[in-house]
């Protein structure tokens, strides 16, 4: 075989060692070896054969790995995607780090763009689809092939997702676990490929493909190979200082309460500015006057209010229209009642104007008609919640309540 000077059935750096030693007069070559060493076929074995052999080594071995590979470092999977001259690593926490890549003989050099750190490793191919990198610190990491191509890291779906089939996907980087409705857990890796995703369950070739359609910033529609669709809702619930944020959105409802010391002491500035803009446009374009009749309400004020309602109508009735202390959206500083906080307001031209226009200013009608079982409250045409323009539009476009949009509920625990 051309280039296989040491006759080990492959063209490698070892052949280069033999060739260079021959050229320095240290080794002799037999007739078969001379033919293999004459890589440019000019009848002579000389310095002209070195660059050709170099190219053959790179070409025949794929000196630099291409595509996506799974490394196994201390049991945690990390993924390296190698393009030509550049690549990126996906760490077990799902973060992506770009690097440039070059090689020097068997040495692979990755220079990370974010930290400037340079990592070098010696590569030893152990098969067509596996190799070992020996890092500078002496540790070895085995890599196995994951895909022939580098996927676009923007298509990763890291995070916690609940689906409308009651399943949960918990995904870090390119690995995750699926918890079924019955509590069964299966682990998977997935490969994003343009609009598609291939899930690989277990160690076998148990692949499941689906097409991904992004609905909005918090939802995906997955269409599986059997033609059925499943709606994925991102759900990251974080509690900071006793305040619950779902996907970064501050939530106060019957399930999630605010601590008594959460007190913005007024409508928050962005929400107030949005209301002012809305009220000005309502007057200037339609001659409609809007004013806030109840904005921020403190924990203790809400406590009084609710207790008065309980005394008047009883607990069960009060719970349908008034929030218990800590559970009122008015304590957030992001909610307000406009003009008339009573069912008399429903169907008025002011209520209709708000319903048709509030989303443009970043508000939603928080307790829509017919959704009492989901929001926990009767229809309130006067109560709006500020979400910011982009999010308000997404929620409005979805046709869902905020609870449905975030896949959360609104129910008192007792
Ligand atoms: Zn209200």
C-alpha cells in the first residue's frame, strides 16, 4: 500500500518516522518499502515524498475528528463538535463553548474563544468511530461518534419541559431524562438536525425522530414519526426570597403566594408607564377615559379586605372573587383594576377597548371569561396584568390563560 512503509496496514505517523530516518541515512528500506515510500511515484525516495506522505497521514486517518463526538469525563458526558478549523464543546450543564482547532502531528490544539484557554491533547484513533484524547494533565478521555455533522447549538432544547401528554423532559446539553405519566424514567441523548430532532433512547438503536416547530419563546410543537403531535411547555420554577418565578415571570395566584414582606409599595414603573401610554391612546383615539381604581395592594391590606369578604359572604364565596393575603396579584405591583372593579364593567365600551388593545401595551386580561376553573377567579374585565409587550403578545396569541401558558395551576392547598 502506498505510504505504508512499515507495513502495518495503515498509513500513520510511524511511516513518517521510518521515511525521515531513511532520508537521514539511519534506516535501510527493502524493495517493497521503497515502493511504498515513493509516495509521488517519481522513481525516487527523497524529500519530495515527505509532504505527500504527510497529506496521506492526515487524509487516511482523518487526523482531526470531524462531526460530533461524545466524550466521557468522570462519567459526565460532554460533546465536542469539530468543523474545519473551528468547533464547540457542549458541557454537561448545557453550556456551549466555541473554540478554534488546529493540529500538529498527533497533537490537537483547541483554543477557547470565551476564556482564551488553550487545551492540547494527543489523539489516538482506536477505530473508525472512536478515539482517545490524552489531555495535558495526563487524563485520558474516550470519545465515540455521535454524528457525522456539527449541529447548530441554537437548536438545543436544554431545560425542563412538560408536555400535554403529562410527560416531563429534563434536558442538559444533549442528554436528558424522560419521566412518563406513570413515573417511568428513561434516559436519552438527542441530536438536533435543522428542524428535526433524533432522540436516542438507551444503548440500542432505539431512535425516535420528530419535527420541531417553535411556537413561541416557551413552547415547542413536536410532531413524532407516527404523525402525532405533542406540545412542550418550558417550565423552570425558581423561588427567590420567597417569590416564585416561572420561566422568569413573577407569579402570584392561588398556588403560588408572595411573602408578607414583598412590598413594592406601588405599581412598578414599567407597568405604570405602560398604563399611562394606554390611557393616553384610549382617550386620543377613542375618547375613552381609563383610570386605575386599585393598583398595588399590600399584604396586610389584602388580608383585611379578604377577611371582610369572608365575614360578609363566607369563605367559599370570597375565594371566588378575592385573594387570600399573599395570593393577590395586586401585591406584585404589576396588576391593576381599571375604572370599575365590578361585573357592571363587563361589556362596556371601555372594557371592550381594553380587551381589544391592552396587549399592545404589554397587558393581558388576567382572568378571562370561561376560565374560572383554571385561573381560580371569576371573569374580571377590569383586571389587567403587565407582562411586557413581547410576552403579552405571546400569551394573547396563544389564546391561553397565563396558568395554561406556563402549565401551572391555581389552587389553594387547603
Ligand atoms: Zn384586580
